[in-house]
C-alpha cells in the first residue's frame, strides 16, 4: 500500500538559555535552542508540524510501530513528553496543534535534564501556550487522479481551553486516498537464458479510506496534571490488478484489507518534592485486521484469508530526581501484556492447503526496569549513562505450542561535547534489542498473490545489536546547520528469511522432491550494518533567493549476513542501501503565499526468500505545492503529487526449488508507472 494508506501531558519542559530571533544566533553551549514563533513568521505556519519541519538541522521522524512504550515514539515531544499514542501517528498529532497556540519549539541536542531522549541524539519539543478559548478548523479536500478518479475527503479539528489549565480536543477525518505505488505498465518474463517467454499489459489500481475519530482531555488533578486521549480508526483498503497476457489469457488479483484500530492512553504527572517528580502512563490498544486475497489465472484460483486480532496493555511508572543543575537521575518500570489470535486459510482450486503455524494464539508478558543518569561536569560536556533490564515470557497455542522466557540487559553510554558555541560532537555506545513483530508470527498474504509460501514463526527471538555512533554538528550562517553521523551495528540473531521447520527443528520438505517446502521469518545468525548519514539545511538569502530554505538528507547503508541456504555472504533483506530526501520551501509574504518542492529519493529493497529473490525499485517521488492565504482564516493548498511521475518495478528471480543459480526457472519483471495526482485542500479556521 502507499504511505497514505498506511497526547502528551504538561511535563516539565526543557528550557533554553536564549531565544532565537528570526536570524538565530549560534547554538548555546548547553545544547538547547529555543525557536519562538517569530522565527517561523514569514512562513505563516498553520500547525506545529509546519514549524517542526522548518527547524534547521532537524529531520522529522514519526517513530516506529513496536510493542510497549519505550522506543515507540518519534523525535518530537509535546510539552516535554511523547504522546501516549501509537495508531494516531505523531505527524497527525502535530498537525492538530494550531501554530497560534505554540509558545516556542526547542531543539534539544545531546540531551537535557528531565528529558527522555528515547535513545536519540536530537529531539524537538513543542511547548504550547497557556490560555483559554476555542479554536478549530474545517478542511474539505479532493484528489484528482491521472486515470480520471476523484476521491473526496473532509477533516475537522477542534480545541477548547478553559481557565485553570483544562483543555479538550476533538478531530474527525473521513476521506479516500490513492495507492501511489501502483499504476499502468507491462510485465515481461525471461527464461534462464534471457529469452522472452511472456509479455503482458498491467492495469493496477488501489485506494483506501480513512474514518478516524480522535480526542483528548487534560486537567489539573491531585496536585499534578492528567491527560487522557483516545482514537477509533477504520482504515479499509483494496487493490485490483488486471494482467492481460499478450496472445491471450488474463491474470486477476484482488486484495482487500479491513483494518480496525482503537486505543486509549493516559498520563499523570506530579511533583513529589522540589526536586523529585513522577510520571505514570497507561495505554491500551486493539487491532483487528482481516486480509482477503483472490488470484485467478487460466486453470488456477488461489484464495487466501487471514483474520488477525491483537491487543496490548501497557503500564509505566517513571521517577525523576534532579540533585543539582549538573546531575539528575531517573528510574522506572514498565510492564506489558500482548496477545495475538490469528487464523489463516489457503485454498488452491477449491482444495485446502496446509500452512504451518496457520492458526495460533500467542501471548507475551514483558517487564522492564530502567535507570539512567545525566552529569554535566562543565557547560561544554554532558555524559549520560543508563541500563535497562528486560524480561519476557512468550507462549503459543494452536498449531504451534511453545513457551519460552527471554531476558536482555541493555546498557547505554552517551557523551556530548561542544568545543565551541557552533559545534557539537556526540558519541553513543548502546546495546539495542528489537521487539518481536507479531506480523512475523503469521502467514504472509504473498501466499495468495504470488503463490510463494511464507508462513509464520512464533518461535523467533528479538534481534540484538551493539551500536556505536559518532555525530558532528556544525551551525553556520545564523540558521544553517550540517550534521554528519556514522553508525556501526554488530548484530546477533538477525531476523531475515529461512526455511520453515517442524517443532523439532527439522526443515519441512516436499515429500516428492525433498526440497524445502516453505520459508518463514527466521533468526539466521550474526550480521553487520554500517550507516553514514549526512544532513544539511540552510537559508538561501545568500544566493539572492529571499525567505527560502533548502534541506537535504541522505543515508548510505551496507549490511552483511550469511545466507542460511547458500552459506554465502549477502545483504540483509529489505534494508535500503540508500535513502535520501530534498526539501525546498520559499515564503512569499507580499503574495500571502508559500510554495515548495519535496523529493523523496529513489530506493531499492531486496528480499531473499526460499525459492526466489524479490527486488523492488521505486523512482523518486516529487511533490510540488503552493499555499495561498487570501485572509488569515482561509488557506488554499494545491499539491502536484508525483509531479515527475513514479516508476515502480518488481523483479522476481524464481528458482526450481530452493535458491541456486543453476536452478533459475525464470525472471519476472513488472514495470508500472504512476501518473500522479492533484490534491486540493481548503482550510477554514474557526475561532
């Protein structure tokens, strides 16, 4: 699916030593820079999100979907704390905070007392104004697709604030959007010698629907502050592909996902003494996904159904003690209960096909205790150290019966040194432990669409890695910044693909050929990953382009692991060798307008499966946009999405049995072109 288809309490915020004017001075030695609304004034931002993405030397990351609260948030805090939310993404939360309610945005580099950096070296903190009143917005929008489709949507956002620190929020989204990784094109199949054995014309379309309701309420309570937030989200999506074979014949695929997500989160913060504070967090989510895939070809009908329900309950208690302006200590505990109930069916020409781990019920009980301290021996040097101890018990019933207990110790040491006011050096050494992904416990939908049997594996263990990181940041030209970061990962229990096995650990083989029958997610041993990341942002006034900013970031990766089938070295599946983005924006105050170009670079990802190697390539994605504000309460935005078109290529190297260059059966290349769309949105501000 496309990226389309796919609330914090008022904790004590970090404070900066100086407030930045529209041309900000060099960063203070302390490592925290405060950007007031005046810095963003020429851009006339609508929301906190519009402000965050304009921060010099900062690249927004909305976080990742993992179980538990630790490590799940993105790199933006709200009033000093991450939102207690997962399905309601961080960018959506920031877009609902009106820019007029933002007092300042703090850029925290290397850490600050009382701020949980979540293992990151740089964070942003949105500090909201205190006050009372009503503010809202209503936004109708429409996609105009190149193939003639028109998809409509409507969004409403409302905030109330009352004297005494009480506030409420409500948002409603209803709208359709396209799948921009499909389109029209061709498919060519080549034999082992390179001769063409099949050509076809492909017409692939998809779209999704968002029906989202979110809300929050915050109030003083029991000597502190309490906030509760919730979300109810329906996100169905479907894909339909017609593959017309030249010379006669039709292959048809229909893929539908019905997704229901609901969550409820709460946070309570309270000072216990002048130097000691506490934070209690609770979170509950429910996710129901039903996937239906039907594939038809001459003489073949495959039907795949996956019905999956997951729940998560999390509680967290966090204490912070500040011994002095230079020394602080934090400690806490987190507990979680995760449950999965999955049922899978596969039929080929009306006959049921056996799938290992097709019907399983998995439960994970996990607990974690942690402690960390921050020491500032001088204004130029900060040392942060800590350790987390995690323990979990995983049980499975149904087709796979097992019980296992896992424990991991996760130490962390970070050092931040500022040799001068414009330069900062950051070093980090940490043991990272991934979280088990319930998606790996169940069969993949590619069983239905591609005929590739990818089954689940509830017996996975988390991937672990020792990570060494070094970063250098240099600020110049007032509001310009460049950051270079290098990381090295020594990985253990790499999660990749391997042959499906019985409960006794034996490879499941075809009774006729003796070859492995299916693959599954598997821990395949040790691996390495190296990353080099460069980011730069600077104003263009020196180049006589007034009120304009250019931001660019690129990450290069090199990975290595031993293939469990061939015994040869290869890259880790699904890791992009290169990712890059380029963002240009210019404010035109005289025209009451803003325009810009956002480019997400081309990428390549490769999956090493049992009987094939699948490679996906996507060309760069370009969005050209413009905003016009005829009045302060009216905003008209037009986007040309996919302005340079998008090419999406899927290459399948399929083998006769397990992967072996001598047994290559064919290479299938599907080449699709997405023709782009126009998106028009009108925003009426209320209050």
